[in-house]
């Protein structure tokens, strides 16, 4: 099928769906395949639930009655449709990637830009080869700015997402020790994430750059860029207070945020810089930043009984884990407790990186640490304040005897550890 023909079908539909559990009436349903599922088997269910048409790539599910569209690869067709739609819309697209802070930064940017524009931003962390096309296809003629988060765990993935989203602006939050197994080490991370820079440079587009990050400055020195941060010559944002909720200064105004951890400072500064570039007033920027409240286990500050909890259990890698511990070390309060879970996708670096975290805790000794997971349990330590458990169930059994009071608590781990379960114990 020609993409122009499919596009006319898309415009007649109510939008695109890929999951029959959340199907919308009159949608264009794409039957996608995964390691553990085959969307083609849901063709009839999608039609029964009100789908307008179903794109299939298995001839056994194709109907000659006009209800299905047969193509050799439903996913590639979804991506081509998204790229075609993006060109037709012609609106500014801001793309962002990085090892840490992508989703928080995306939410902050969206909060700022919605003060003046109708925006569409990536929902949750739907930032992969399926999520990016779905984000683009959720935009329509009323959308004024698109904000697209891009995730990757291998080289060439960001490059492929750029070809679909065709961004006009870009921002890389940082280069950290995330997905080391897939990228093949930190240098692979830098090369993989920098594919966004390569696309923007080739197409003479603009990047937003953290002026306090020498690596980012070096990689973008020949590009069309706007810098921000404490060292910036363009948009100056200063960190005034980080021991509790972050206080920043911008354009002679103090902005009291609901975010914790100095690692969130540049996420805030990026949103301010982008807002200023797009003409959002200083007052509206202040209103947006101060009104943003983190959710979904990302740097959430939760009061539970006599305890204050920093809930940061959405994900973790060595860089973000160390940043969270640095924040705990600097935080006010004497009774500090860390519940830390394994960090995933580190490959051969897993033993070294988990041991480094343990060694950091030993050296600084600022509180009790409870380490959970098969990687942490293999680390070496003689510190009496570091306790290791191979499984969550093993930790859960002893929890009643250590239940904390009047404490500042950090909960952080990779998503697969599901350490938000500790909230139920508390």
C-alpha cells in the first residue's frame, strides 16, 4: 500500500492503536509482533471492539472484505506513517535523550511550554521504536509544539528515531552508565546518544546545551546552540538551595520547586531555557516550574508516618544511583536510611559497579543501607551498617524488626526490582 493511501485512511480514523485493551472506536489498529506476542491474533477482537481498519503482516489474518490492510511489516509501516504525518504537520519538534532525567525533563519542558502553546509530549516513557511513532501520530493540526523523548539501549537506535521524528531542536541530558551491556561501555553510550547531535548538525538544527557539562560543550562547539546553566552566556540559571527542595534563581527571580536532588537542577534549567527561547514569559516559567510535582516514583517526596521518603524507584543505573546517594549525604537530618536494589543491564560491569556503590557507602558512612538483589548480595563489605539480601522476600521477613521512625529514607533501584513495595511495608 502506498503511504499516501494509508495516510488518507489514517485521517478518516480516530487515531492509531496497538493494544486491544485500550482500543478506541474507529481507530486504525496496527497488529505488531513482539518476543512474547503476535498482534495479528487480535485482529478480529480489534474489529469487534470498533476498529476502523487493522494493519496485519500475517496473511492468515487478512480479510478480503476491506477490514484489514496487509503489509509485509506492520511496525515499519507504522513508523513510515508517523514520519509522513510529521512532515505534513510541519510543526516544531523538540527531541531529548540521555542516560538520566529524560522523563522528568520532558515533563518540565511540557509544563513550561503549555503556558503558551498547545503541546503534545511523549506519554510516560513511551520513548522507543513504537512509542515515538505513536507520540507523533497523536499530534494533529491543533498541535503547536511536539516534545518527543527518545530512549535507546543500543547504537543506531537514536539515529533511527530521529529519521522518524525529524526534530528541529534537541537536548541530551547527560551521558551516564546506563545500558552498558547494550552500548558496550560508556564510550558506546556517548556515541549512541550523540546520534541526536549528528542528525541535528546534518540538518542545521538547534541544540540546547548544559553549559556546566564540558563534554556536551565540546561535542556541540561547532553546532547552532543555546546554552544554559550557571556557566552559560545565554540563559543563566543558578542553584541556590539543594539540601531539601531545590531553589533556583532565574532572571532575578527565585523559583521554589517541588523537586529534590541537585541532579534535577539541570533538568529545571533546560526547561527554563527552552521556555525562554519559545517566548514564554518569565512569570509563566516560574509558575510552571513551581507548580510541577513529580510522580510515578521519580524523585517523589512522600511523608509516611514520622518518616520522609525519597521515592526514586522508577529506575537506576550507576550514575543516577551515585547522584541519589550524594544527595542523601548532603541532606539535612541525622537518621538516614537507604533501601537500594540491583541495577540492571550492566553486563560484565555489574560486579564492579555494584561494588563501587558499596565502597561509596562504606567510605562516607552517613546512614544504614539495606541492599537487595542478586548483584548486591555478592558484594564485599565488613561495614556493620550495610545489610545485604538476595531477594525482596528475604528483606521483607526481617523488616518488622528494623521498621524505621523519624527517618529520611531513600528508595532506589532498577524498575525490575519493584522496590516501591517497601511503601506498603512502611
